[in-house]
């Protein structure tokens, strides 16, 4: 494990220990000025922070990790965030990568379909984005869970909470990481062997400083487990099952050429 990551086994034991620590809970509540989202008040949760929850391989992995942690899954969404073409992670919402099959090296063979107009969408809030067939993008992804028969985690738009806790990522990530010191376990990728520029910049400018700030103020590091191993990160892990292509083909029929 890296500096900030725990194994699933370690996190499973530690969250149960911390959940019983009333002094630690009080420090976190005080840090957040009492602003703890209701979903975390009854029991600790496995948490995935994604602006939009989508039925891809990453969400399936998150659900599997939540089961191993013995925690109910919860996806922390942010519909008021803006779409930008300079962020490779956000491009994934407008370009659907479907795994047609695996090659002899067990690597996915990907077929890509663009479902939004990048130029028209750039700078708009996610909740206002439309697909090329004029369906709200978030509704399309959420409805696809049912169509694809993929288990759908509990999810909620946390835009108001995030704005209240700083609006800018450098600020609201401090609040988010405070939550997962005692009220949950975050599942995310915090290390890259090849360190893509965009990912490296966000980690060094936002994630790592926020984690260290929370450690200094609350006294413990956030509980974080990796979504993928370093070996898995070497191949494309973010893709949809082949059934998504059937959905897209049907949706795209109505688009005028």
C-alpha cells in the first residue's frame, strides 16, 4: 500500500474501531461545524466520489469493494460541477467506451461512441447536459443501470453540501476527507505509476494537501482503499459492458444524419 492507501482488510477493521470512537466523531463534527450529511449518521458507508454515477466497470468494482468492506455503498455526486474538455476524466461522460471483448492478453478491445456535443457542452453544468438524442445525460446514465441489469448503488447529488463547504475543490475535499476519517471509507485512485499530467496535478494540488490538512486538524488520516491495483491501472479499466452498445445503437437511430 502507498502512503495514503489501506488494504481492504485494514480499512474494514479500522472503520469499525473508529465508528465506536465518540471523541473522534466529535472532532470531525466540530471540524465540519455540524454539517455531516444525513446518510452517514446511522452507519459507516463505502464512498465513491464521482460527479455522475455511471454503470461502468469502475462502479462495478466499487460495489465489489463495498461488499468486501462490509459497508453499504454510497456515491457522492456533484451535478453542479462543470463539464470541460481539458479534463480527461470528464471526457468519459461524453464518450462511451464499450468493451467488445478481451484480447489474448486479457486486455479490453474498446469501441467508442460520442454521445454529447463537446463544443456545445464545454463550460456547462453537468445537470444541464443533453445527449445527441436530447436526453438529460445524468438521467441517461442512471436509467442505464436498470436496462443493463447492473446493480445500482445508493447515490445523491451533494452539490449544495460541497458548495457550502468551500465550492472549490481545494476546500471541499478537506470536508470530504474529514467525512471518511470516521463516517466512511473512500474508494479511489491516489497513485499512478506513469502519473498522467492531469491526474498528477490534481493529486498534488488538491488531494494530498487536503489529506494532510485533515490529518493535522483531526489527528488521523482518512480511510482510503484503492479502486484498482497498480497492475490493473496499466490497462484501460473504465469501460462499459457490450450491452451498452445495444442501448446506444437504439438511441442513435433517431438522430438525423
